[in-house]
């Protein structure tokens, strides 16, 4: 039985008993897009992101079968061009610590030879390092995967954060 199938079965049971319409909607949506819809869509003006490494922190809410969960995230400009935006959940996929955005990574050369001379996300608990230029990929440490991604849309002068990677439910359960 796959994760998505279990999720769909659980959502059907919840719907049958009348629990959590958002959980049901999110569970069924995840199997289609790979992302779960957030309870609160977040809007940011594009004017906040003028140069590389401009960052905005935010809190998002997600309905899960276990109840609503608050997810902290960041929207980050990773390059000087218009396309260079990324949105990451700042929960470390290793042990659920909050990762930090660190602009000066030279101090990490003592613990890792993979430091790339650019800002990184660093987990203060077990020192996993994540590369924002490579979609939050883990580059060192005990984490087995990269940071969870938020889905977002860019339209005219607005950035709208709309969802979170469905696999985050594995971490939150």
C-alpha cells in the first residue's frame, strides 16, 4: 500500500464520519499534484525581492488528519533574474528542528568540506546543510532528503504561496 493510497483511505473514513473537510480535500489533492493545499494562501509583493538572497519568513497552516499544523517557511530570491525564486519549509527533515538561513558559511568549513561559498540553510541540531541553489537539496549531514518545498505562483506584482509538498506529512505524523 503506498502512502497516497493510505492517505486517501484515511480521508475517505474521515469524510464518512464527518471529520475535517479540509483534510479530505488536501488528501485527495495530494495524489494529483504532489502538493497539499494550505489553509491560508499567502501573498507577497514582488517588490520585496529586489536582489539575490532577499528573504521573507512566513507561517502557513496545513490541515492534516491529526489536526492543523503550523509550518514555518521562507520565500527566497536565489538569483538576480525574475525566475529565481524558491520557497522552502524550514523544518529539517531529519529531526524536525528549525533550519536557519546562514549567509556567511565560512565558519562551517571546519565541519564540512562541501560548503559552497554561498548562503545555505543549516540545521543547528545535527548540522545538516541544505543548498538553496539546488532546490534545498541536502549537501551534508544526517538528513536523508532536502528541504520540503512550498508551491507558489508569480502573477504580475504578486507571489502567492499555495501549497506544501505532500511528503511533509511523513514528517509530521
